[in-house]
C-alpha cells in the first residue's frame, strides 16, 4: 500500500485524491462562515452606554477594521500559522498602539478605551489582539514607564504607528510561572552590557525591530531591562512551531550569546523585578479583556448560525436546549463586561490592586472557557473548524488562560492579597509519621 517514505502507492489513490478542499460556502451552504463576520449582538445590557463618546468612536473604528480587513483572511493565516504582515500599516493607522501612553506620538487613550479596543480586536481575532498587547501594553509601556527621555523619543513614535514592532522577553525555558527567578545575565563592560541566556515563548520576537529583554545584573543580582535591536550580533529568535492556539502570533525561542547593549539602551527604571509590576498591572487589565472579546465574537457567531442552520425542518435556534446554551453564553458575556469595566474604573481612580487585576484575568478566562465550549457544542461539526470562528476561538483561548500568569498563579496572587498568606512555594515536605 505504501512506499518506503510512507506515501500511498499510485494504484490505490483515487483520481480526485489530493484535490484542493471545496470552498466552505460550497461545502456547507446553509450557514455563513466567519469571513463575513456576524453582526454584533452581545451587548444585551447596553454597556456601550458606559463608554464616553471618544471610547465609542474608537470601538467602532477598531470593529470596522477587524470585520473588513481581518475576518476575510484570518482562517487562511491562522491555518498557515503566519502573520499577515501586510495589515500592519492599517492596524497602525487605527492609532491604538501605545494605548494609554501620552505624548511621543502615542494615543493617550483612557484605560477603558484601550480595553474596549482590545476586546474588539479579540472579538474577531485573538492573534491580532495578542500582537497588539505584547507590542503596546508590554513592550511600549515598559519603555514609556521605565525608559529615559531619550529612549522614549527614539523608540515610541515609530512603534506607535507600527512602522516598527516590539516584543517583551521575560519568560525563560526553566522559569515560567517563577519568572522572577530568571537566569539570563547582564554583565557590565566598557560602554554597555553583555547579555547571555535564553528566552522562550516571546510573541513577535522572530521579526521584532525592538526587543525589551530582562536579565539579571551580575553585580547587583537584580533584574534589569534592556532594549535589544533586531539582528544584534549574538541574537537569534526562532519560531516555535505546532501551536494549537494563537497560530498567527509568531512566538519565538530567543538565544542571547554575548549580545552587546550600549549604556543608552539600558532601561533606567528597571532596577528589580518589582519595577515590572506597573507595566504588568496595565497589561493584565488588557489580557482580562481578551476573553471578553473572544466570548462576544463567539456569541455573535452562534446567534447567527443557530438561525441559519436547520435540522429536523427548523432552525437550530428553535430547540430549547440550544436556547439555554445561548442564553448562558450571553449571561456570561454580560457578567464579564461588567467585571472588566469595573476593573478599568478601579484603575482610573487609582484603587486597583494587583489582586483585583489577577482575579479579573483569572475569572474572565475561566468564564470564557465555558462560553466558547458551549459555542463549540452549538455548531456541531462546524464547531471544530476555524472557518466558523468558534473552533479557532476555542483554541486561541487556551494560551490566554496560561499567559500573563496562569489561571492558578493569578488566583494565588489574589489569594495572597485577601488572606495575607503567600502560597506560591509549597509547604516544606514533612516526614510521614504514624500519627
Ligand atoms: C502563546 C504564548 C505567548 C506567550 N508570550 C509571552 C511573551 O510575549 N513574553 C513572555 O515573557 N512570556 C510569554 N509567554 C509565557 C507565559 O507567560 C508562560 O507560559 C506562563 O507564565 C506559564 O509558564 P509555563 O508555561 O512555564 O508554565 P509552568 O510555570 O511550568 O506551569 C505549569 C503548570 O503548573 C502550575 N503552577 C506553576 N507554579 C505553581 C504554583 N506555585 N502553584 C500552583 N500551580 C503552579 C501552573 O499554573 C500551570 O498549570 C507566552 C506563553 C504562551 C503560551
């Protein structure tokens, strides 16, 4: 049957073997695929009224861009696990990169405006929203909050237009949840620093122009931050293959072998791991809004699909069990938006704690997991196809559940805040006794 390479012998192949797949609308004419994005119908409690006119305008602009420019191409690029670089200029023209940063060509949005923009990106495609969070809420914000005046002037204006792209490199192969123990080193030399070590999972890193890298200062033993430029001698970033979610995001393994960074590119505001907390506070709010946006999109898709698809002579929406699932999803979206919105308001009034942000991120990802799995059921077989959004969203949610602090780690952050007891490290193992 097969030759030595495992290929099917010629005589057992059909004449149509290897033909390209049928176009989805020909293969399944009864329901519209996500390339024509469904209307937005998840704002049941009219939370849009809570936004300012400026925030509503931003929301509308991002929504239109995503539906028009990303929805038609996202299945293809997600499947190929490639990023559609040609969309970067128009994504930059939305003027959301740089988020809350004021000046230096950045939009200076309210945190609520930034969050709702992230939700609208995620509603259509979570890979695009992840690129934006890594670029804007992690890398740009680190430069904005911890960089020198010269660094801000030099790097932020082109990053704000997405003429250049940034990444943010904290995680290492041996230090994920325990990132503050990282082992990459920064050694002082004449005129600068030499970086050695390894990073893993770093979004945008394979093509980023600007890499914000964290390493341990060999003199102080504290974590410092550095701006490394693309193609610096000794730097490589290679793509992590075979991901099941956020497939358009180019996550990389970074090797740092004697990479020289000049003194001007050391971030003066990162003198310990604690200094990253101002950045993580904002980025965690943004990540908390990704599952909200994903759930909105999945609800919208299911709402249309159930009315279009017929079984037993009636639309799927006619069945009580399906309506219950749809309403449970809608209820989840209402609750998630309210939690996300309140989190932004706490931040704006300077009352937000790390525990608040962690609980919101953990809880919205958990609720979204329930929402997308209900959606997956509702679409039957098409629920496992990227073409109908829900299968893709289902997979995209998994890395979000894990990054920016896993569900568990974020629960432990809030747990520590509300109990006063830290439980990150296991209790000392005790000798088993007969008692
Ligand atoms: C798609 C993707 C994109 C990413 N992008 C970036 C990026 O751009 N930059 C960056 O720096 N990093 C990035 N990360 C890394 C991400 O932040 C880490 O994956 C995450 O922090 C978890 O680390 P880990 O994968 O090593 O899991 P581990 O730390 O090995 O955890 C494995 C499991 O053990 C649990 N666990 C660990 N410690 C404890 C504990 N003390 N108590 C209870 N349970 C515990 C975890 O909750 C988890 O369930 C990305 C990851 C992914 C998957």
